[in-house]
C-alpha cells in the first residue's frame, strides 16, 4: 500500500505541474490581454487546487508514516535530522516547501472568488501561481539532483 500511495503522490506531481502551467498561462494572458474573468479560468484554478490538496493529503501520510516518515523512521546513531542532507530534505525541506507551494496555489485560486477588477484578479493569481511553481520545482526530488539520493549509509534499499 505504501508503495502505491507513493506512486500516486508522484503521479499527481505531474498533474499539478501541468495544471499549474495552465493556470499561469491563463492568468498571464488574462492579465496582459485585459480579458474578462471567465468560468473556465475559475475551473482550471479549482482543479489545480483540488489536485494539490489531494497530493498534500498523500504527502502528509508519507511524511508521518512513510518509509522515511517522522513516526516510522529512526535516525541512525551519530546522525541528525538537520546534518544529513537526505533526511533533512525528505523530513524538513520538501514538506515545508510543498506546504508553502500549496498555500500559494490556494491563494491564487482564492482570487477567483474575490470582488476585484479582472485585471487585478489575473495579476495576483499569476504571481501566486508563479511562486507556487518555483517552490514546487525547487523542492521536488528530481532524479538529476542526486545529492538527495545518496542518503545515509544503509538507509536506502
């Protein structure tokens, strides 16, 4: 079950990236093109928020009960959570950055419900979604960031 939840969490990452890029494009073109806010924009933003919140729930489970979870993983003697880059990334940096990214996605989605001018609504949503994308891209354990996969001796199997 744990592996399946992790794979689902990873799959949803790609869905969020795609929806976030769509949200950014919609917000930018609406802002720069002085378009009127449409229900289609609100739906894309809503789907982006829903996907991120589902991923958040799966991520919280992984963070607490997963393979390297706070409640299930015992830090080896002689190591500490903040000194080991592998443990620090998966137990501190990744969760905090993703929580912030989801907060910005939620704030961006909230612009759809605000009683603001359409231009201001699009501009603020664009900023929130763009910051969320930067946080997401910075904190995902991409395969090319091998320093996170070195880990501590004997931990990864």
